C-alpha cells in the first residue's frame, strides 16, 4: 500500500530518490505528486525557439537539422556541433568528449527529441552546451512511452531532467493507492464543480486531453487557495483577540500643532487614509494596516501624523527602515518637518514637543548609549532605526506603534521581534511600501492586513520622462546621455547614476571562466560597479564635475556626509547602488541614469525613477542596457519607459517574474509554495476561497470538525511557513 506519506526511496529506490531530493527537494510520494508539470508539449508540436532567453534553463522539443564532428582548435579532441529547429528558428548544440560519436549516431537528421540545458550565446547565436536529451522516436521503448500524445514538461534541476521526473511519476502512479479522504468537503466540491483529488492528481500527470488538464488544474488551485486562506483567516481571528494600547487623538498637543503649521494641503487620499488610521489607533485591538502608495505620494506625512497621535497618548512610536542611509534620511526629514515640535528638552523646543532619536547598528558607542537611554527613559517619542532596534539590549519605555517602511525588505523574524517590544500588549503596526501591490497579492501575502492605497501625487511634483538607451544598437545615445548630464548641471541641477554592484574588491561569486570553446558560450560580463563607473566618468565623459559615490558598505558617518553634500549641491553627480532606491529626497536632482538597467526588476526601476522630479524642474530617467530588441527583458524596459503608473507596472512585474513564495519562504531562498495557483490569473479563485475560508474559521476556528481541511493546511504549510504566518 503506497500513500502520500511514504518515502520515495521505498518506492523508487535510492538512486532516483536521492536525485529527486538533491535536485528538487522532494522526499515523499505526496511531494512528488504535488510537483506538477509546468506545461505540456504535444508529440510532433515543436517548441518555439525564438522566445528563448540567454541564461535560462530550458526544455525544448525540436527536430534535428544537422550534426557533425570537428576537431577542437585550442586543445586535442573532438566536439560535435548540431543544429536543431522548430521549423522557423534554429538552436545550436555543442557536445564535447569521447561520447560525442555515440551522440552523433543518436541525433540523426529528422529525429525529434527533448533537449534540456542552459541557453548560452556563442558567436552571436543561441546555444546549448552539452545538453541532456531524450530521443522521442526510434527504437527506444522507454522514449516511446515517455512521448505519448501529451508530454508533461516538469520543473527540473541540475542532475535531474523533466523526463527523469516523468519516469518517476509513472512508477509512483502505478503503485499509489489514492487518497483515503478528500481534504475538500464534498459540499464545497459540489458547489464549485470540483473533481476528487485523486482524479485531479492522476489527470494532471497523465492527461488524455486539454479538457482533463483544465479541470484538474482548477481543483488543485482550490487546494492551494484554501490552504493559504484558511491559515490567514485563523491568523486574522487570533489577531483580533490580542490587547493593544488604545491611543485616541488628544486635542491641543503635538499633532494639532504640527497640522496647524503644515505649509501645504493634504491630498484627499492622505486625509482619507489618515482618518482610517485614527480610528484604528483608537481601538483596543492592534491595527495591522498596509499602506501602499506611488513613489512621492506622501506616505511619510501620513505615518508622521499617526506617530504624533500615539505620542500625544503618552506612548512611543518606532519607524523601522531597511538601510542606514534611509533611516538617517527619515530621522532628518522628521526633524525638519517637526522643527521645534521635535526638540523636547532642548533649548528652543516648543511647549508641546517630542524627540526624534536615531539608532543604527554602526553608531559610535557614546551616541548609541545616549540613544538607548532616550529610548528606555521615554524621552524619545519617535525612534527611527534599522534592524538595530530589534536587538535584545534595546528597551522601550512604552512602545505603542510600529511603522515598517519598505516592509518587503524585512524578514518576518525582524518584524515580530520589534512588535514584541511592547511588553504585555501588541503594538499597532503600519507597514508601508512604494511598490504597489496587485489585489491578488494583497489577498494572500498581506491577507491578514487591512489595505490602504495612495494613488494621487501631491501638488508640485514634476513630470518624469523615461527613455531606454540601447547601447549595443545605438552607442551614440550613451554619449548623448552624458552630454545631457552636463546640460542639467549647468542649470544648477544634480544627477544620480545607479549601478548594480559596489566593486572595489567586492567578492565575486563567479569563478575564472573556462575557455569559450570549452563552455560553448560567452558568459555575460559582470554587472557594472559603482567604484569603476565613478572613476571612468570622472576621467572621461563627466570630467570636471563634482562626483562622489554612495553604497551600503560605507561607514555610516561617510554615507551621511555624502548625502548631506549631495543635498547641499556640493556633489553634482552621485554614483550609487540601490541604497538611493527609497526614501532619499533631493528635490534638486533631475536626472536618474540606471546602468545595466536590465539587471533590475520593474518595481525597482520605478522606485529609482521616483528619486527625480521631486522639485519644480522636470525629471529624466535613462535606462541604459546592452540587451537587444525582441527579448522579454527589453520588453520589460520598454514597459517602464511607457508608463509612470506604479500600479500598472506592479501588475506587469507579476506577469514577468516568478511569483515567489507567498508565505514568505522566498526570504530564506526556498522554492515556491505555490505550484498551481497563479496570483496573476486566479484572482477569482483566491477571492472565492477567502470568503469560504472566513466562513469556515468563524464557525470552526481550530478546524476540529474539518480534519480534511486541517490536514490540507498542515500539508501545505510546513513548520517554517506556519511560523511565518504566526509572526507576520
């Protein structure tokens, strides 16, 4: 009798089980059966080669066009060069070593086969170097079995290819006795027209038609959606039971004084979200709210008004920032906004005032000791810091409110640790992001949070134009970009140049590259580095301008000095890493040049672009890339070029990248927990499952009357993911 929980080694033997575990992390029958095909090829229907991207691991079905041996030029021995085709485009293969003669006898012109490997580039042509392959016709009976009408193509890994996974699935399905109890209640299946789990699993791996695939996928999506939404519903229910410090607004204190001095009108969105937060903070259960907003939409003002409400109630507020540069910037901005209202205990401080204290990990001992005393004594009403706030030695007098800026930069453990600083009660929490979040992600990743959005920009924000600079096709455009920088500097403005790497002795993961003929592909050059680019610009196209650098490995006092100099226009061109991605506010900066823009994500490019156009002069963002037109990477850059709508770009980002693990395991580098459910395409399933899960948990909080659903949650949420949800 073979069940979901049986170890694969007892079914498949040690060699296959070890390969599945090492390559894909699969150890049980259930894990293998939940390892679904990523797509299906039909026998005789060839994979489109034109859409392949350099650097990706692919499995393609193609026809052999030619195969020939030749002597290697740089060393003794032979290699086999082959060309495969989909009928429209060609892909080159190269095989080295003694076995190439045997390969030549198998890859006869006209034969179809599956090929798996990493796409490289050699002499300007896409190439697979020494790919694994499986012939789909000929005398090989195993290949014939593998190549049925539908060929499932599985997520693969080094050492185990799609057809190896398929063969293992075949063996397991022959011995598997099915499920003893379907985790989804019959009433739910009947209402939604969902097939039983056993049939869904057999059909997903060995379908007899596209209709069977569609029906099986719908059922398996519901399993994943229910597991996630049940866990989130339980999480929401437990959160409402916790006590929190009630912080109702009080008249005539710091917040009122601050609002009376505001030199600008709040946007309608800021007022609306602010009122929601006022009500949340006044309650006796913890606020858990996500505030998402466009770059420059005024989230900081919303957060400061909320912090002052908490300070007026006699408690402390903490703001957690992901980098020391951003923490220092926030502390400086808050002090400037508050003026004498942020100088409690100092000469010139207002009658009703508080104090803003900064705490970072690399502060000098005297400054750190003074900051910690201000925090523990309650003298500091607002505390701004990095992960240093989470350390055991940091004690708050009465923490009532936590603001987490750019929350996606923090792990769950870090957020939970800061929340635990409030003694017997749970502090209110506001998490903020300038990376807009599609609705489906908000219902899953942040399913236990209330979500607010700021979509309108405050008056005074200038327009930003964006242009892709394709240096491979039009090298002269880069020269024009440097000329444009000189023009902006002559107008008195300033410029950011962002690079993906620091340089200056930074350790590299890449080993020395072997000879090109040995790999069959030319590896991409290393990403451009801040130190190298700054030196080249200072000696070349930007000679004569005042250039400085900024990156995360600099000492805090050096980073702060550079940012102060840039803010004062003592530095005209700042060459930096993405430490300037969020929160940095220099209204006089008008140009953002992003080198190797193809190495950044859509949302990150949008964030970086938001550093310019913050004053009266229009902003310009230049996306410099060597990628050719026609690639999906260039499509991504063109999309950023075409719109300033961060919400539209967030949806695009979700379409283009892997969705990751919605339960947070991606933060520890683990594979995705969503195998079938798509945050992009399955909004209806997610929304429906959320409603059903809420009803179930309200009636049966511990799922005691629903053992199948409890087992589903336990099976899909391992200890790490369950702990994530408990602490998130």
